[in-house]
C-alpha cells in the first residue's frame, strides 16, 4: 500500500457517494495548487493523465 492510498480511501469513504463535475474538480485542483504551490507539478501530471485517459495514441 502506498502512503497516498490512505488519502484516497478517506476520499472514497467520505465523499464516494457524491457526484461532481470535472469543472468542479478542476476548480478544487486550482485552489489546492494556490494554497500548496509545491504540489503544482504532481497536480499538473494528474490533471493531464485524467484528461488523456481515452486517448488511443497514448496506449
């Protein structure tokens, strides 16, 4: 188990029943980076990975 699994499990347990839009998630990620600029690169990588999940060229 990775350290991040605990945060992911907490997210799922606390908010797993909610439905959110990608616009809402994008805004939360922007807020997070504004408050935690050291995490800009990991958040950018996560956002890019999510944006390109269905790209056939990346497979």
